[in-house]
C-alpha cells in the first residue's frame, strides 16, 4: 500500500494511509505491527479473534513468510476452543469483528465447540439421554474426562475447561452464556438442540437468560433464588456484578427480546415453570407484545395450569379499557386452553370417573399431590374467584362464566365455590333475588361440608330457596348416617335382632359411612360381637343426634314462619335433624 501510494500535488512527500476499516481497530493493528518487528506479544482468548481477523485483512499469510500471523493465530485459536471459558470469551469478542469473524467461520466454530461441551456434560450426567452427534455413549464413565470436560471430578489439568460448579449442578453454563447477545444466544441454543440436549436444560438456560434482560420479570420471578436443576444448590446462583452493571434496554428492545425468547422456548410441556410463564405473560401485557406471543404463553400456561399458584395467577388488568382490577378474560382463556387440552397426559378433562377416583385416592392417602389435575385446577379457580369477587366492577355474567368452566365433577367439595359466591354477594348487595338464585346454581348443595352447611343455613345473603335446599340435603345426609349407625348397632347386639327399618335401603356416606365400615370390620374380626363400650358409644351418638334434630326442626320453623308452605314441606320431608350446629367457619368476607 505504501509502494502504491501516490502523494497529492499539494500534499508534499508525506505518505498518509487510512486503515479505519481494519478489524479490531488500533489495538489489533498494534499487535500485528509488534509481530512484524519481532516484538513479543501475548495472545489470549480476548484478543486472538481480533488479531486473526486483522491478520486476514492484512493478508499475513505464509506466502510472505513461513509461520506468519494467520498461522500463529489459527494455532492458538484451536487451543482456545478446547476450553469452555476461553470459548465463551472468544465468542463474545466476535461481536466487534462480526462480518469478518463470520466469513472466517470463527463464530460457528465457537458455537459448535460450546454446544459440544455442554451437550457432552448433559449426556454424561443423564445416562438415559444420548446426545445426537456427540460421538460418545451417554453412559460414559462419570469420573472420566471427555473433550476436556470433567464429568464428575476436576477439569483436565485445572485449565478451566468446565467451571468448578459443574460438579454440583446441571446449570453451570447458564450464567456463562447469559452474557451473549440475543443473536449469539439463539444460535447457541439452536446448536444445542441439534446436538440432542434435553429440553429441560435448554429451558433452564432460557429462563436464566430472560431473567437477566427483562427487568419487569425479576419482580415476579426471583432468578437469584430459583433452582433450575441439580441436587447441591448450584441452581441458586446469584447474578454476578458483571450482569448487574448491564443497563436496562428500552421498551421496544424488551418487547422484541421477549417475543424472541417465547419463540425459542422448547415445545415440550412443563420444561418451563408455570410461574416463569405467568411472569412472562404479565411482562408481555405490560410491554404490549404481539397477540401471537401472548396467545403462545396462554396456551403453554393452560397446558400446565395445575402447577400454577394463586398469587401468580392474579394478573393485573393492563388493557386500554380497564374494567376490573384483574384480567379475568385472560384467566378464562387460560382455563379454556386447559379444558380443551388433548395431549393425553392424564388430565382427565372429559372423564368424571378419573377425577372422582383421584379425589378418593387423595382423601385416603392424605396428600394433595395425588389429586387429578382437573381437581387441583378446580380448587385453584375457587380461590381465584374468591380473590376477584370483591371487585364491584366484576359483572355477574363474567363471574358465572368463569366459575362454570370447571365441571361439577371436578369439585369433591363445594366449600370453595360457596365461599367465592358469598364474597361476591356481600360485595354486590344490589343484586336482585333472581340474580342471586341464578348465581347460587353454580353450587351443589349436596357437596357442602358440615361447616359450610351451618354457615349457609344462617346466611341472610342467600335466597330462601337455597337455604331450604341446604337444610333438606343435610337432613337426608343425617338420616342416612343415623340409619347406618342403627344398622351397626343391630349387628353389634349379636342376638339375631333385625336392623332398623329401612336402614338396608340406604347406603351410609361420608364420615358416618367410614365409621360404620370400621365398626363392621371390627365386628366381623371378633366373631360378630362388640364390646359393651362400643354399643354404649353408638347409643350416645344417636342420642346426641336426636338433640340436634330437635334444634334443626326449631331452626326450620323459625325460617319458615313468613311462608305457610314451609311447615307443610317440613312435615312431608321429615325435616328435623342437624349433625352439629357449630359456629360458622366460612369467612364470608
């Protein structure tokens, strides 16, 4: 260039060259100049990419001298790519020389090296999953070394091929890749997917990455305390100062970032936590993301709604026309997606027997985890309805529509929906009698517990017809229980006495039935004879029930005085029993 330089006529004999477009700028040119003049230079992972690109620009090939700068830089770059930490640094520096680094395939080489190392560790830690294209069996010895990665011990030679935290968790690489730009991160994730990395690991990295770049998401999801895998707490990694110093992007950049992250999430169900997805949905509404992005999130949440918590489901209404405090329409769409899901994962949406069987198993096991998903969602929606019920702007049709999505068989007990209805009635005292009766149709009076029945019988906000229904079904339940106890008492006598008339035609239910079965089993195990104490206990309970029957009858008469037909109904149906007249336990707020 100097030899070909022609000085301008008025510029004298001084040669002036402009190398503004050299990759790496002045620092890379200085390193190249030092190399030319045999001045010792130090190569590292932070300058080798820029130096390699500058050498290409300056055409420093072996045609001019053996062992020229291109050869030297390529040799050192190969060593860099054999190390995890150095590969991350090299990939980060590619941003400043991106066009040349792409032409020289340095970016793709760095991404391939990183993806291979991460997938190799993932496959070695999960022997049942083989990494496609990994070239090794996933059942490789955990204590060995593979491509410089320590699968259970110390990295090779302590060179930092894998961080020391690799021994304690599967998320050791999440924070390292979180400093990459979005295009680089996407390419790395796609390369990992192509090499067969588990969807759970990929989703964990995306969740960590999103938590760093979306300030609004951190308010809802604490990534410094969230665990993304591992048994030794490596998932509780806090954000380093390096990440904390990154300035918050603009609203438009955050919107674009969120939409890209949602599209990047694996399609597999439950790989991303429901709390994270709800946080993303809340942020998407705040940033006014595209309808397609929000629909994608709502569908994902609906597919795993049974894992959601009530606090995360309370999405504020951020629309342009704010009517209610919380976004009821959004939750109803999510619930509709849940009910219409047909992925065959055992949700039991269209089979009432599955939900009822799961409820019975959970009752005997005493663990909520054994409940069917639709039963869990029913309980969740009852709690949600109770939270949104105090909103005076919540119209009755919208409240009814949301409550009616969950079928009746999904609720083993209707105490939750009754509580939500009572709160709504208290917050909307202007409802007419017909509207109150219409609202109460959401509740099945036969599925109320004793405490709920006691509360409903004294609830002045309920229509009188509903109160009568509650008392009537409680009457039938009590008569059944008494008949079951008389049947047990008759068997306990052991003298051939006949059971109470009509008792064989009624099957005991609830706790009374369980007690009757237990007494019958004990009776059978002892040859048909029960101790005198058991017989006395049964008689005492029957006597107590008779007293409660008298109290119930008096209560019905008190409520029925304004209408003469009540006394006739009480006489025909045999009203007059109540298991227990305790203080109301429902909140009724």
